[in-house]
């Protein structure tokens, strides 16, 4: 009860984890739903997420560029 009071939430909310965390597994979500979830991250988490995303996108661009070069040789 003290934790719920400190968080300013009803005690019931602390025990409905299945409902609360259902959104965490975003594998089956549409792109727009995933973007909406990303927007709820704090600034530090967004920065880390976008850094990882940039690495994957950069790797894809490099792979495509190298593939095009090898195809044209």
C-alpha cells in the first residue's frame, strides 16, 4: 500500500502487470504502434534506441552499396 501511495496509483495497478506489460512485446505491432511506443521513452532511452537503429540502417546501406559495386564490376 505504501508503494502504491508513493507512486500515486491504486494498489490494484501494481498487480495487473500482464495488462500493463502486454505492450512491451512489440514484435506483432504495426510500425505506427511501435513508433508511438518509442515516443514514450525518456530522452536517454530514445538516444540509445536511435543510435542502435542508426547502426543497423548504416550496415544495410553499406551492404547494399557494396553489393551494387560488386554487381557492376
